[in-house]
């Protein structure tokens, strides 16, 4: 009887706690806030979630300038060169007349991405400069009017589709080329009309992209921080609904629109707007608590902050170890890691990027089981690396091999039970030493790396687990 009363109280507590959380998160009535609480559970989103690794490509006419103008070095991000005071706007706006990427080979790009292990890619259809790599019928500022003429986006979509890599379309709402575009709220009646036309133009282009490239799986928005756009609450919400109705399963991140109080990414109740959090740019969460139970992606540059092609990378350039570390770290916190590439004006992927793609790919060939379809593991973080998990396997990716060759593992009471451990690379067994319990009654284990094991790479140990059967205390903890 006591047990039943206890169970009823427990259930009531859980129900109360959940409804409290719900009430709290939705306490401000919103018309244009999040339209869904919690993660999407459909197959398209599940697939996105399992990708782990993606490729970003920034490509447009800025690649011709390559971060220089008339011998001068532009210290900003190459794709922003038009905004540089040393860059004459007219000259930039006419660069497209020289855009003729004769070395471009979409199949080669896709093959390289496939080798690297990317399961999806994001391509800049139009960056802030407004140049469209597809022949949009709503502007003349497109690939069609360059010497190249052919539809670059089509070539990319087809090539990546063929390799089984899902394509996502990057689209900048900021458009420096379109005459009605304004960053701040238009003041005059004339400007207001122009901005209304710009909104219509934006809608037309998005509908055009979704219609003409039906295999693309989603849209990756950018340049949505302008005050003028933030204020288009009803318009943006309606447009998002229209796009979703047009393409069920479409995936859109949290950067598209603001709520009625101007909140972006998260609405005024703190709920995520969009299907995944898109705010992790060149940055990673510190812990799982930072991601609030949401899906997320991290987009990362190889140098400090260069997306488009800059012929002269200055400062620290990440190594494949840095990038693999970020990849595993992302997956260990339920995120996807998306690595950026900036091809040059002729369509070549630069040798530094090619080298990194190869090194990451070599690593993935052996270790991708610890990435694809894997997620967060509720185990205390250890200094040697990261945990990821799929079904009954926990993957320990080791970046910092301890001097004593012992990989510590701490499993809270009632948690999983280690069954066996082995190297992912050759399936050779790894000893699991039971190291007793700590004061919190967690079970401690050491996985012993054989002293003669040599690896010049981060390596993965697989730990097979079963549900715990260790509820009984074996050792009386001291009372202090
Ligand atoms: O301004 C852009 C930048 O050029 C680049 O495209 C990145 C990629 O996420 N997004 C913007 C800055 O957030």
C-alpha cells in the first residue's frame, strides 16, 4: 500500500513538474513565437540529426577578389570585401562580368566531400552581395549573365545528390545589390514601397529555389539581423509557413525570423524558433546544458574567420586534429559539425582545404562509427576525450592519452554496466578494470590501453554495455 501511495505521489510530482515547465516556457502569449515545443520527430529531421558531419561552401564573385583589391590586403572576411572602404562598389558590382570558373568540377567537389565523410552540404545560393549562383528570373545579377552562363547551383545539387550527400541552400536575406533592400526601417513612403517590393522579391526567390531544386532538403538562412527584417514578423512567419506547406519535411534553422518582441533564435518564452539552433557559428557549447535539449549545428571556418576565398590566410589555421576534435565534441553534445570551404574564382578548392578534407576522411574511414547516428552519453566528462553513443555501444574517442594508459570512466549508480571493450580500428580487446566506487556511489572503471599500442591519431575504443544490475551496495560508504 505504501508503495502505491509513493508511486502516485511520484507520478503527480512528475506531471506537476512537466506542466510547470510547460507553463513557464509558454507564459507570454505569442502569435509569432515557436510553433513547436521540443525536437521534431519525423524521418527527415532524424536523418539530419544523424549526419554528424557536414560541409559548408561559400562561393560567389567575391572569390575573384580573393581578399585583395589593387594590391591591397583586405583584413576582413573575404566575402565581405564589397563593404570595405577601399573597394569601389561599382568595381565590385561589375566583377560578375569576369566570373568564369572554368576549373569548376562539381563532381570533384562532391567526391571530395564524400571522402571527407560529409553527409550533407550547405551551399551559398546568394550571399550578402546579392549575386545568385542560380539563374533567378527575379534579378539580372545572376550566373546567367556571367561568361560562365551555366547554372552552378544545378551542377552542385546534381553532383552532391549523386554522391548521396543532402543539399541545403544557404540564403542571405541581406542583399546589397537589390534596390529595395534596407537594413533599417524605411522612413519615407517611397522607401516603404521599395522595401515591400524587396520583401516580395525575397519571397519569390525562395519559392523559386524550392520549386526549381526540389531535392534540396532545407534552407540555411543568414543576414537576418537587420532591424528592418526583424520587424517583418507577420510576413516572415507567413512565408515560413508557406515554404513548409510547399515542402513537407523541409528543414529550417533558427535564423530565419524574429518573434513579435524582436527575439531571434529563441522566442520571448525561451523556446527555439525553427528546427535546430543555428547560433553556434565558430563556437561550440561548453556542455550539454548549453544546448537546452535542442538540435543544433556548428559552422566552422578553417582559418579564424574566412568563409569565402581569401588568397592569403593569416593567423592560425586549424589542423585536422583540431577539426576532428570539434567534430567529435559536437556529436558528443548532440550537434552536427559543418566545416566551411571557400573555392577560388576559377572553381578550385584550395590545396590546404583539400589536404584537410583528405586527413579528416582518412580518420573517418576508420572511426565514423563513433560519429554517424551517435548522440550524447550521460557520463561524467573525462579529460582524455569524448563519449558518443549508439544503441548498446559507447564510443570513447581519445585525444589526450593519459600517461598511465588508464581511461577513467565513472558510471552513476543504476547506470549502464560495461560488458566488453575493444579498439574500433582492429577490434583488439581492451581490459576493463573495476576500480570500485566513489563517495557518490558511482562505479569506477579503468580501460587499460596496452602500453605497446601506438597511434599518431585520435583513436576510438568501443565499450559495449548492458543495463545495470548493480543496485545492491557492495561496500558501506563511510559516514562523515
Ligand atoms: O556574414 C556572414 C558570414 O559572411 C558568413 O556567411 C557566416 C556563415 O555562417 N554568416 C554570416 C555571419 O554570421
